[in-house]
């Protein structure tokens, strides 16, 4: 059977649906979303997934070459501008529910001074995540203690964690944007001589829509 994208190009027909997944949004939830789009094959369409940073120019190049039936951006439902008012934030099993679950677990473990660790990829979901965090903290009767970016480089991440904790020594727990970010923080804390979770607790998750993952040093 000819490759679906190649056939679409040869026939000049819009058999392709493009899905853009921004850097920092990869993970279990996005993988499940992609698998859910397998049903496109039953309608003789092909899914083309684009990972990483997407500029208007690069997207236009795709449009010019493939002329897809549709271009979707993973996470658009979280970027409605009304995430706190509607279901776009995933209050049942998406990012909003995940964020609340992280905070609730930490509070149940006795933590009330919780910070958020964000990726260094410029994810469009970072600001949305912080709004959900503030909302969840208010519901739980605690006050958010700020956020910091956790760089991918080990030394750089350790320095970022050190600088943040120097300015916020009351923090006893860190909620990671996803498991990758949480693991960076875990390694940084170990490099700085902190015990996890005895000194500082760290919790992560495989991006959105999944249960939180408490980490141990």
C-alpha cells in the first residue's frame, strides 16, 4: 500500500491532517491523543504529527506543500482564554484536574509551601498551568510560592534550583510541569545536598491527564 502522505501529494487531494505538538507538551497524554486519531485511517486520511517549535513560516511551508484537510494544535483547548470558566482546561481528566491532583496530594502529605517547576522550552501551556495552580491552591486554602524554570542542563538546573530556594527557603515541595522537569529538579536537589522527600518533596507526571508521580532521591 502506498504511503498515505505520498499518495496525497501525488493525487493532490487533502488526505492529510496535521497535528502540531509544541515543545514541552510531549508525553503520555499527547501520545494517547495521537493514538485516538488512528480512526482517521478508516476515513482514508493520514495523520502527520509535527513536534517541536512551530513558527508561522514553518507552518505555512507545510500548508504550501501538503495542502492538508486541517491543521490542529495540541493543547488548544487549554488556551481558550477562559480556562478557569469553561471545560477547555480539562477539569475532569486534563491539565486542570492534573494540577489540582498534584497539589492535593502534596497538601495531604502536610505541604503548604509549594512551588512549580516549569520547562525551559517556552511551552504555551506554562502560563495556563500557573493559573490552574493558583486556582487549585486557593481551593485548598494555601498560597502559591512562585515558580521557576528548570533548565535541561544538569549544572544549570542545579543553579536555578539553588537560586530559587535561596529566595524562597520556606518551600517544602515542588510540583513539576511533567516527569522530565520533575526529574531535573530531583537531580538538582541531590547535587545540592538536599534529601528527597525528607527535605523537599518533588512530584511529577507524564504531562497532562495522568496521575501524579511522587519522586524519591
